[in-house]
């Protein structure tokens, strides 16, 4: 049985819709909650990696020493050809693990906002199934450079680097498509997330964000299904490994 290693950095950022898609294919899920002291398995025993977001930065090793080992683990797995999908912090960690710069951006990007495929994104085997421009949930303050050898796939008005591919089956996306209503409601209680909403959207920012999310949730879910199933198909991953 194929098994996915889901790497989490805060309990309220699970794979959301992506978990349902894994289960629908008969792919098992092994969750590693790094911020709570879980240890990563031997990457050679993992079939695929789904790395989720979190409030810390990819460069915050002083406060979260486990980040050092995680980045080494990601680099080894990805360079060996393991399928990898990193979301938000998971995307930044892929960039950092491959030697690219990750840093605080000029201002938080928060909201339900359009992102646009690059020319390379339109030709990518996974992203080509998406509309050229589509709505995604943005909730981040950090950004990344595309690592050497990476292919730039998606941009937004505020942040050029929204997604990239490295090698054949390692993908990074800055934005969120996987979020459920329950996840969104939980995020408003995380201090770092609450502050970024206030900074970007004002004191009543979460109310407007939640409204925009509800309006776009069906289109974002459809994009999530297209993206994630496209990645699994491209990686030739089924439940019979």
C-alpha cells in the first residue's frame, strides 16, 4: 500500500481536501507533527511527502531546532526523486532545502486573490490542468527564491514566486487551495495568523476574509482536486504500490 508522509508544523494545518483525495485513492496517511516532537521517518521508507504550513519561518532554527533536520531530510528525499508537495511553509522549506533564499516579504499577502500561471506553468504536466488564472487563499508574510534548477510556475500581483517545480515530481505552492471551513475558523485563533490578517486587511479583516473564502470555496476546491490529483497521476501514485 502506498503511504503518504504528511509533515505538519502546527496541528490546525492538516492537508484538508488533499487528505480526502489521498483516502479516495487508497493511499495511507502517516502524520508527523514536528512542532510537537514527532520525528521524521527514514525518507527511503516514504512513498510521497506532503508538507504543510505553519507560523514559523523556514529560517527559524534558533526557535525551532528541528527545522535544520527537516530541511536536510527534504533535500535528500527530493534529490533522490521522491514525490513532494509543499504548501506555504512547506514550499518555503523546499526552496531553503535546495539552497534558495527564504525571507520576510515587504508586506503580508492575505486574502482570496488571483494567481496566474507562467508560460512554464501552462506547459507543466501538473499545473496545465488549471485555468491560466485562478483564485487561491493567500496567508503568508514570507517569500522564497526559486532554487537553481527549479522551474517557476505561478505568480501573483504581490509576490512573483508562488509556485515552482524541482526535478520531475517535487512541487512547491505558496498559496492554499486545500483549506476547509473548519481549518479557516481555527486559523483566526493563531496569534501570528491573526496579526497578519489585521496588518493586511484591518481590524475586521477576518470577517471579510471569511466572506471571500465562502464565495470562492467551490472554485478553490475544484482547483485543489485538479492540482493534487494531477500531481498524484504525474507521480504515478495509486494505492497499490
